[in-house]
């Protein structure tokens, strides 16, 4: 028996993280509140200027803009190497970087505003996952693979909680992103590829993030992913444009020219998934889904723009897999909408619904396993 948890924005929302639909409105709220939320004001103004001048959106309507409407024209023009309303390809690339910056800072700032106690269910979920995966240690991973997580969220709330739970247990475990990962800090020996840890007798907790993560950076040359776990503000982490230490060592004549960059997969209808690291993550996500006897969707709404995940689920889900959908819906009309959407997608498969939200579901799940 294997359970795969598939997390959407609703999973982190109960801990205070903004949903995708609210990110831009929250960004402008934070900017109006204090410029300290965006220390690099040039980046915020570049993003705002694109909305106003190129997309012709009035200042009063910025908060109503969907991310899909921002990134779809950006990504289409960049993929075709074409201009957009007089903006060069280089300028479009700068706008995209600015949008990354605004999104990242907004998510972190909104989470900081929330009550830390609201994250307890995520800490509990992390502790549960660590305990479940410990049986994979001592070379038992060949026979035991009880659980994994696929998260479509960019925030690192669960990532950090898993990391802290492993450290507290003082066991030889690792958060395994199921791709080639390196520690951002050279002296951090706690971040290793999952296969390396399994090979030395440890265990891994598989956390696949097919849309990227705020605590990741990538080298433009070797394409390594660097990760950092911290409950502190990631602003300085994002602000520092350090160079890939491996490429600097391998190509000393070009030292400093391998600047790490953030690379999130945006909610557009033309996602570029050619990045080799993301290809590996998506492939492994398909394997996890295919091996699952139970799929538990927590706060995931099957958005139309996420058609890659929809096709992966449609193609790789077993016919006899149990389906559980966890969402927060207090009125009957919303419940009916949710049920209709999932019933249409999965057809005749039996689906169990929980409408009390992620917090209560996880509390009940842990209680039943105790």
C-alpha cells in the first residue's frame, strides 16, 4: 500500500500563504503598506510598469490581474524570441525576473504576517511523514515505500517542516526532491541527493515540486539545483546573485559568470518544461502516481492552466486507486462544484470527500494512526 499526497494552494492557505489568485493583489497591498516588503523597488516598479503600460491595466485594477494573464504573453514571446508591444526580448526577460521577485517576496511577506501557530498542522504532517519513511532506512527502501508528496506550491513551509523534523529526530534522513540537488551553503552536509543517502543506509522523504520552489536556485550552465532550508526570511537569499561554486571551480577562467537564478514554473498555458531538472521531477511524479494505491488531494483544485498535471493524473492513475479529496468548503453550493469537477475528471472511480480543510483532516489522520 502506498499513499501519494498531492498538495495545492489550499494546503498552505490555512497556514497563511496566499493563493495564486491573491498573490498580485497582496503584492500591491504590501507595497502600499510599506516599501520595506520589496527592498529592490526597481524590480517592483518594473513589474508594475509592465502591467500599466504593456497590458494597459489601470492602477485600480492591478489587484484583479491573474498570473496566467501576465505570464502567458511573456512566456510566449520569450519562447518565440519576439517582441511584445515594443518591448525587446531582453526587456521581457527582465520583466519576468521582476515578476519572480515580486511573487517570491509577496509569498514570504504574507506568510510572515500570519500567526506561526497556524502552521502547526504542517509541522504535524511533516512529523507523520518522517515517521512513516523511517522504515526505509538500513537498506529497506527496496521493500518499503509507503508515502510520498507531490506539491504544486512554491512556498517552502512543508520543506522546512520536514527538514526540522529530521533534525529533531537526529536520524539519517533527507528531504528528497527526486532530482539532482546540492546544498546552497558549501558547509551544509544535511542536504544530499536521496539516492546517496539511501546508499549509505539512511532514508528519504520524497517531496516532488514540479512547479519549483522558493528555496531553490539553479545554475545556468550545469543546471544544478541548489536548496536551502530555513524558517528565516529568504529575502537575502534571493537578493544574492552568487555564482555556482562547481562551475567556478571547473571553469576558473570564467569565475563569477555562473550566477544562480530562481526558476519557478508559472501558471500559464504554455509552460516550458524542457529544463532537465524539471523533466526528472515530472518523470518521477508520474512514477509515484502510478505506484499509488491511494491518492489524497489536499487543497488542490485541478486548475485548467495546470493541464500537465491533469494529463499526468489522467495517464498514470491506477483504475483501482482510492481517491480522496480534501478541501475547505462550508456551503453546499461550493461542495457541489468541487464534487462535479472531480467526478467529471476521474469518471467512475469512487471518490471520498472531506470538506473540513487540511488542518482537521491531518489532525484526524494522525489521531487514527496513533
